[in-house]
């Protein structure tokens, strides 16, 4: 059996500092909140802002050293208690065991052959930590009053986790005690380890995540100290940045989306045992048999070697100053593709998706080629084959698009400060931390994808140029006979929404080109994957509340009225 443990808040001991007053921390968090709520820095100043925010966070961490909630012993000491608790509450615990897979971390290993599609793991809903269970917990009164908690389920789940961890009698203690004490997510990176991510596409997400987490912590520190509905929270005397970073990372790497009990919508949940199979992977099929003696590994970082899903983002768009903008926008809209979007270059071959191929073909079309895709009986069939590599628009169009992609990927490669070979040598010749190794491997992986894209684009360019020079006939897709019968779902939806409108005439397309100066041809809301995401609205709400909190904090500090 695992060790019997009591939740404890360390307020003294090796390396611990003297207790810090809430007012002192409130002043620091008010300064942090103000810094994190300032406008985004100008290009090239992101690192400077990150260092400034980090400096304030480190001051807070130093003053809070020794105040975080901890458990005695190692997390694996509590695995037997987890299995016993899960079994007593109706979860399946047969057919697998918990094992330490060294570098990969803890996970489940099958102890018997598991057949394909065999259900071998189930977890009753009552074991789940969800937004709904948070609303029915000690967090409920504050949740009912705080709009950020109401709008952002991941933050609610993080606070739910913290409150239950601080309660020795919590129903979920057997699960919480088995969670890692820290993670290898970027929130835990040292400054030098983050520096290794510079020039990568991940760096802006790292900056944003760090800034958002710091802003959230600063905002909620004031809420917990001053809001009347937070009085009964077990966090009031010890809500540290370390605790919040841990909770956010736990939720970030382990959360799942599940239906609510009435099935009316989805909610976020932490699922005991499930996350030992699934955390960070996002694959549900692994709870059913996939191979004999399967091993399901839990990772607490964010980088996996040779992941077929690896990709490098590439932002492309049709310029509104393009003489053929309206015609290109209309063709793209019929294909369900925005005129400006972020696409992915993939590790696998081919490195481009069907959507990216379709966009590049339209991007490089001549006026005559655009007319063919807008007018005539076969126009819809031509739209249908835009993303099919077997049916080029023309040999010249293929040469142009692969030349463009080769040049674009080559330019992206030049933005890195190190070469592929330099990164490989550095990894072999230096003893690095796990996090530094992940950072450099990520940097190396991005460059390898771009290099592969350059080579693939060059090979395609040469192939299609030879086809063009040889005067080879273009392969043609057989006509469907029934317009729209073989359209992808996105295209069918566009046709249905159009209400069987007549095909756009060339004169109308040209007229639109003259009329359009701002906005998309079909309007912002008519193009799939358009602007105005829910996440952006939540960020705006959070920023608004954070700014209000800053003003209030500054006022409190000026009056010298920090609550104890």
C-alpha cells in the first residue's frame, strides 16, 4: 500500500524564507498585473518584455519560497492508493500496471494481450474533476461571481484542483497525490532554456503563455485576498505562483473535453487513470486495444521525437492589391479556404496538405485559369480537384507554386541563428537539461521540416518543368455528371448556403475587384475558419478585468489599505 500522507503547507525548513505578508505580495502582484496588462510590445521587443515580467515573477517566487502545498514521499508511493480508490468507485483496474518508462515518464503497460477495439479502461463520471464539480465545491460561490472563471473552464479547473489539493479530506486526494510535482512545460523553463527557443515558431506562444499565466496569477491573488466569496477558500493563506503554475500545467497537459451529464454541451475534465494513457496525446482510440502487450506512456513535456504530426506554420494570403484579388477570393471561398490563413508544412511526404496545395494553385493562377474555375459547366468539378495532386491546373501553374514554396521555405530557414548540423553537434557534445534538450530538438525539428519542404518543392518544380517542356498532356478528372455530387463537405455547405444561386459571372467578379478595398469578397462571416474566435473574446474579457484589478490595486496601495 502507498504511504499515508497529510497535505502540508511548508512555512519553514531548508531554504524557506520568513513568512511574507499578503499586503507585501499584493503590492508585487499589482505591479505584475499592470506590466502584463500593457499593450503588446513592438516587434523585436518581445524578449525584453519577457525578461521584465520574469524578473517580477522571480521576486514573488523568492518571497513565497516554502509556502507551497507539498506531499510526503514520491508520487509512485501513492499509485496503490489510486488503484484502490478507482476500483472501489467503479473504475476498471485490470489488465494493466503503472510503470516508469524512464525518459518518457510514468504510464500504463498492458499485462495481457488486448484485442483491437477491446474496451479495457473505463472511468465513472463521479471520479472526474470537471467544471461542474467545481461549481458544486467550495469554489462555487466565487465561480458564481467571477466572469473569468465562468468564461474560462481551464482556469476554473486549475482552481478546483488547487482547492482539492489543499483539503486533506478531498474525495480526489488519491488521484491528486499521484500527479507530478512539476512539469517540463515552457512555464518551468529557466531563462537560458527559453533562450534556446528563440527563432523558433514556438517562442511567441511561450512568451504569450508565460505572460498570460503571470497576469492570471496576479489578478486572482487580489481576488482571493479581497473578494468576500473567497473567504472560505483553502488558498487564502497560501496561494503562490508556484502552486498556480503547477495547477495550470496539470490542466494544460491532462484536460479532456467530455459531454456534460445532460449531453447538451461539452465541458473540461481531469480523468484519473485516463490521463496516464492519454495526457498530451489527444488520442481516444488508445483506450481500446491497438496491439498486444501495448505500452501507453505519459509525458509531462511537449516534444516528441519523430512525431508524424510535427509541422511548421506558414502564413500566406492573397494581397488585396493583387489585380485578380476578387476572382482568387471567390475561387478560394467556393473551396472553403480563406484568402489569408496559417497553413502547415508537414514532416510527412508530401509536406503540403490538400488545403495548402489548393491555396497555392489559386494563388498562382492566371486570369484565364481563374475564369475556368468560375464559369462554365465544369467549374465546380475544377474546384473539387484543386487539392488533388493528381490533377494540376496547368504545368506552368505547378512550376510557379512549387517555386514559390521553395523560396518561402528557404527564407524561413535563414531566420534561424544556427544550422541543422550545428544543432546536431551541440546535442551530442553537451550535457544538457531535459528542457534544454527539448528546446534544441524542437528547433532542429522545425529546420528539418523546412529543409525537407525545400527539397520536395525543388524536386516537384523540376518534374513539372520537364512535363511542360515535353508538352505532356494534362491529366483530367472525369466529370461528375451531377454538379456538387462529389464535393467535400465544406464545399457542399457553401453551395447549400448559396441557395442554388447562379454562377458568378466574370463581369460580377471583376466588378467586385473594383469595389473591394477592405474586407473579404464574401464578407468576414461567410468564409470558414474566419476571424473572431471565442478565445480572443475571452482574452479581451480577461484583459478588461485585469485592467480594472490593476486600477483597484493601485488605489488600494496608494491608500495603504492592503488586507491582511
